[in-house]
C-alpha cells in the first residue's frame, strides 16, 4: 500500500513539517528499506515480495527523492537532519526500532541509525562513506555525469532505449551488473527519478566531507558488496569491516552497485538473515 505521512523535524528556526511517501506490505517484524541517491523506493521492488513473506516491509522515498517532497527551508540534507527525519518517520508510523536495510546512501543512513540505537539490526548494501578521497571524487563525478546525461535525454529517447537490452545497459549499466533484467518501465521510471530528484545536489554537496569512522556496537550489522560494483568499489567493504569489526561482511557475486535487481533471491536472503 502506497501512502504519505507528515511529521515534525526540529530546525534552528523551529519545527518544520516533512512529508514522506512510502509503500508498506507484509507482516512480521518491521523492516525499513532506504534507497540510494537519485533513486526511489521502487529500487527495492525485486525483493519486496520475498521480504514481505517474513517482514512488515516499509520502503521509503527519502525527502527530495521519488515522490517525496523536498525538505522545507531551514532543514539541510545532512546526516543529522536526515536521521532525525527518519527517526520521526518511525515514530509517526509507530515502528518500534525496526530492522533497516539500505543501499548506497541508504546504507550509510542505515548505519547511522544503528549507531544511534534507533534500529534492531542493519543491513548495508554497498554503503557510502567508506571511500578514500580519490574514490569519493570518482563516485561523485560518475553520479553527476549520470544525472547530466539523464537530464539531456528526451523522454521519447529514454523510452525507446528502454525497450532493448542494449538500451537498458546504456541507461543503467553503471549501477546494475545485469541491466537487461530490469524491465523497460522500471528503467524509464528510475531515469525520471534521477532527473527529478530535487534533493540530489544538496545531498551530494553534504556528502563531500562524510567518512563513516565509528563502530556500531550492540546490534547485528551486515555489510554486503557486489563484486561488480562499478560506483563504490568492492575494496571499500574491507574498510567497512575494519571500522565495524563485528559486522558480517558478505560478497554478492555478479552483482553491481544496486544488487537487488541483479540477484533478488540472494539479496533477500542476506537481508532476512541479517534481521534475524
């Protein structure tokens, strides 16, 4: 079920109302799903039905992405604000310390929620924040190029490209190792999500100085990395293990940066095992 929820988040100028769109399905312990920069909650569609057999799944459009409105004036797209917004979202939805799984930016946010003890477990898929400065500059350059290209492509051309496996590779091979598996409709929708992401520029700017350097003690943490991740290179997973020594580090063979589409069964199993 798709819905929206509005809640209050503190700012230096007082409380601000934030509205977030989400989809909720399944039953069991709550599981919050967080997507990456420039993406939307539909990134999780390949695994949602598998997860929903055992979990109450809540897939969120982060503020300024998907169909969630931008953050209001007075709120920055930084980690403290986004985590406060996610904490308020959980309160508004009556989620008592849900499990959380995140990809890329969403993985970083999931780890921050874990560090603040707001969640029961964390599964981070290719999380941001474990890069060197050179790797961060490379990733940000690729993301900016992706958005620039997407914004220059007329919609009829995007639709035409999406109808062939080769065209889907042109549009999405940076984030998927197996882009032909993505449906034409999904490729068009996520291209438009990248084009229309009002929070993209401010989120990228806020990430310039981010480096995740704190342990996440006291809760189960799984860090999983696609072996064919071309955006955040797999060696960053080794750094993550060094920062979070008790984390379970898993390789996802043949998967790219957004692995949910490349191997849904494997990714769902990793998330479910990590949230038990």
